[in-house]
């Protein structure tokens, strides 16, 4: 009888442990894929800052039609964007779509070390005609995924805007790709930091132009891309940033 009780207790503990593991896995996946979704192609001008429209768009970085598409990647780990979870499933993963459209180029250059993804590293790619919706693609490194903090995105936003101004485009689209890489980031806060960093850089450039120390062309629009499940939340962060500049 004692041996039977010990056996049953052991089985019960195993069942409880399995339940905990399943719950943790489900909760992690649920955090990355909220249930409320917005239709692909939905877009809103959330407001303007210094005459520049700030748009939210439900679209992947491979399909967005824009002069310049900006995408972000962490330092490479084997299969990182393809591991679901924690990365978003392939059907919802913009970085996977971007990689597929370029026939595995992004995985190749990351895996080979040609582009390491170190924080603030940049790489400009001119995609073959018909592969992407954008004329050019700029990758920006995010560094070590294990030390990521949302505040980093302010500097990333600044880099994005400065590079866009150097290229002379009048608009660009930005995809953070954090959830594509499996980082459970606070969507609204990330969007807020990206907008703040972008317009800190833009206002610095405007100041230089006032001193006749810059000949950059003005921007007309910045578009922040979001997945169907994160569009509304990202919009909240964008609107908060806009209010900060316009108050």
C-alpha cells in the first residue's frame, strides 16, 4: 500500500509539473499573439509633428510600398526568427516574409557574420526589382536580445531618420521586428520611443538647416508597421509620442 501511495504521488507531481509547463508555454505564446486583430492594409494617420505625418499600418516589411523600408534584427542565434514560439508563427512573422522574399539573404548575411546585428550597426540593401515593395532596405542592428530594453528604440528611431535624410527620401516605413524575433516587448512603449527618437533627430536636422549647415530634404511621412494583433496598441504609443511633441 505504501509503495502504491508513493507511486500515485509521483505521478500526480509529474502531472502538476506538466500542467505548469503547458501554462507557461501558453502564456508566453498568448503574450506574443493577442486575440484582437486588425485587417491587413489598415492604416491611420495618427497625427503630425512639424508637418510630418505619422502613420500606422498593418503590413509586413516585405510588402510595404515605400522608398525606404527599415527593419531591425538582433545578433544572430541559430534559427531565431523561425522558432515559434517564442518568435511569431511564420504566417505572422514579417522578418520571415522579408527573408523569403530575398531568397534567404537576411539569414545568410546574419549567419555568415557579414552583418552581425550589433547595436546600431546598419546595412543598406538595394533589392532586385519585384522582390520587395520598397526601393531600398535598411537593416539596423539591435544587439544582444538578452539585454534588450525598450529605451534602445529611441536611438534606433534617431538612426532611422538620419539615414533616411541622408538618402534623400521624403518618407520611410519602420518595422521594429522585435516580436518576429521572439522578444515579448511592450508594443506601445516601443512605438513611443521610436517616434520620439525619430523626431528628436528630425528637429536636430531642422536646427542645422536653420543655421545653413544642412541641405537635407524635408520628410513628408513616417510609417510604423505593426502586425494585425498589435496595431491598436502601437497606435496608443504613437499618439502619446505625438502629444509630447505638440504640447
